[in-house]
C-alpha cells in the first residue's frame, strides 16, 4: 500500500514538473526568447515524443521562427512534427489544430484549416455531465492562437475571436485567451484597437503581473504616437516583470533616433534579459552609428560580418549602408542597401530601411523612380498617420535637395492630402515646389488657394505673378492671369498693391500696343471707300480701346499729374486715342500713316 501511494505521488510530481516545464516554455515564447523556448520543448519532446502536449508545443516553437521571420524550413519542421504525431497516436485534437496552424502559415486553403479546427472542437465536446455540449477551452484557445499568428492577411481573426469568446466562458483563469483575442482584434483593423485594449485588460485582470498584455497595450498607444500612455504601459510591464525583453527593445527602437543615451540604456537591459543572439551585437553596431562613432560602428559591423555573415544576418547590410553613407562612400552605401532591400526577407525590412534606400538613391541622378518606389514601400510598412506625414515630408525635402522637383511636388501633394489642413508654411512649400518643378498651371492653382488662406502674406502673389509670366509663351494667356491677379489685389488692398497693379498694367499695355501695331501691318488692314472697315481694322480699333482702358486704370492709380507714372500713362493714352480717332474717320479725310 505504501509503495502504491509513493508511486502515485511520484507520478503526480512528474506531471506537475512537466506542466511547469510546458508553462515555462510558453512563457519563453511570449517573451520572444525563441531559442530558449525551442530548447525547453525539444527536451520535453525527445523525452516523450508521443505526448500530444509535447508534440504540439514543439511544433509551436518551430512556427515561432526566430522572432523576426518564420522561414519555410521552420514551417516544414513544424509540419513534420505534427504529421509524425498524427501517424503515431492518431487524430489527436491538439495535433489537428497544430496542422491547421501549419496550413494557415503555408498560405493554403483556409477552409481546410478550419475543417481541422472544427474536427478538433467536435472531438473534445462533452456529451454528458455538467459540461455537456461544451468543447475543450484549451482547443478553442489553440485555435485562437493559430489565427493570431502572422500578418493581418493570414488566418481568420473574426472566426478566432468567436472561438476565444467561447473559451473565455469555459476557462475563467487562463489570461492567454484574451491575449490571443486582442491580437485577433488588431488583425481586423485599427478601428478595433479599442476592443484589443479591452481584451488585454481582461488578461491583466486574470493575471495582474502579465507583462505581455501590458506591453501589447503600450504598443497600440505607440502606434498612435501617444507617448504618455505607451510609456505608462511599458513601465507597468517592466514593473510586472523586469526580465521581459520585448519592452526594452521597443524602447531602444523608439529612442535610437531621439535620445542615444536612453537608447543605449534600454539596449543594455534588452541584451541582459534576451536570448544570446548575434543580433545583439548588430544592435550595438547600430548604437555606435547613432552615437556618431562611425568608424567604430563600421569596424564592429565588419567584425560581425566576418563571424556570422550577411546571409545569416541580412540587417548587417543596413548598418553598412548607414556608415558608408555618413563616411562619404555613396557607392558602397548604395551597394549594401540595394542588396538588402532586394534580397532580405520581407520580415526583416522596416520603413526606415526603405527611407535610407531612397535617400542614397537620390544622390545618383536618374534614380528618382527607384527612390520614389522605396518611399512607397516605406509607407506600406508604416500606417501610422503622423509617421507617414513625417516620412512623406522627408521624401519631399530629399527630392528638393536633389533638385528632382517633379518628384518633390508629387510627395508634397501626397503630404497635404494626408494632413488635410494646411498652415502657411505648408502652402508656401507646396506652391514653391510646384514652381520649382515648372508646373506653372498647378502653381497658379496652389497660389490661388494660398491667397485665400493667407491674403496678408506677399508670397502667394509673388508665386502667382511668376507663374503667370511663365505659364505660356502666348501673352494673351499671361494677360488673362494678370487680370485675375489684379482682381484679387483690388479686393484685398488696392492701395497697398497699386504699384503691382501698375506693373501688370504696363505688361498689358505693351501687349495691346504690340498687337495693334502688328494688325496695322496686315495687308487686310483697310478702310473701304464707302466708310466700311475690314475685320482687321475693327480688331485693331478694339485692341486700341483695350489699351486705352489700361491707361485709364493707370491714371486712376496715379492721379497726380506731377507723378512720373501719371505722365507716362497720359502720353500713352494720347497716342492710342490718336490712332482711334484717325482710323475711325471716313476714307476721304484720312491718309495712311
């Protein structure tokens, strides 16, 4: 009897140890310590390769990848583990969910994956007792985990949320149910960020020390550029568990371009708590660059390259590019960044990497299309409105410095479309970009909007006048634009702008005088013996009349007879009137001039 009791307690203790080891492995996955997690699950799996729990979590460790990407080899390894388990122990529900997860990761038929999920649900649904009709909460949770994995285009988050809600009514303790629910809500779109936050808060209510839930709330607020709230939740995560690495990396990443000393502090804490990894050395090389220690950074990058290699650590190419760019070797910088952007796994690439590629590309004339394409890629990776505005503004400035004014204008227009509202500086930059790009019709339109928004500023009138003078070689078109400008001057402040109106009038006068003098040279310029005139003479007289109206406006602006502008207008008016009078007389009383 004593022997049986001892064996029973030994078995119970073994189960408790194994359960604790699985929990530890899951925690390591949640903490992005993928190497350590894989080691834990590998030992469990090798000790008992026919235990569904061990098989399932071994596969999950493979599907977690390295924290940056999940390779085809990772997916194949998970698939092999699950297939072997299904062959050896039959259609275990947990392994069916694992295979469904693999199919989602493979990008296969989502319905086929769901069939396996439903098969697992049916197999674990109680048929009697107090839980009759209720499936296993663990299976529902695993289904939620499968659909939470990967990008928003992967899996069926709505389906998963439904299953997780059901799991939450059965299992009243497990916080992971709400972690996966929050992730699935995030996959359905930013408009459901509030539901995601509520889910993570539910996880915290179940586990007040759940650093992962606090961290994920912080990431949502970080995506909204809400510094106060994301720092609050990140601090909560650190307080809950100072050994939670992801929060330190997120803060390092945030501060690397803002406060290099803070970034280094968080980097040190990340390295101290994360798995040992060559990437940690890469982050140090990046820090040295941010600190302005370019030669040291480049030396460190070369050292890592010699021991690990670019193939194993593609991100080395980005640090190479940053350093060579700063050290003035644009060719080497271009080589490394283009190689990275063209060959690295998509999961490795960030918006900042494409921005760097664009920045380097603009240093080589003729690469504007490539640079613009890189900016488009950067925008695909960063959907936060404030960040997109900053990125587009940087792109516009970059193209402006490269004197690629057409591209600058393109990105300025995109920036204004996203911002919606425009300040005076925005109007100025957009109108200036259009003028620099020689997009004169657009300059005129932008200048008109600028005038309406800021009528007291001189710049919109200056841009309009310059664009009006350049918009066409046809002076008639220019006169039409100057008439519009004068109408605005008159409404805004005729006295303030009278000199500008007078200058415009001078251009119009020259145009009309030149035109009627050219008409006079036409062979069809004739006044017939019966007093009728050819169409050319009528056009001549009409043009003279327009010129006369211009001189009248000049005299209105400068009524003082002693003023030089008045004298000029008076003289011109007299000459024009003389032409009108002369060619309006009957043919018998006039001689051609």
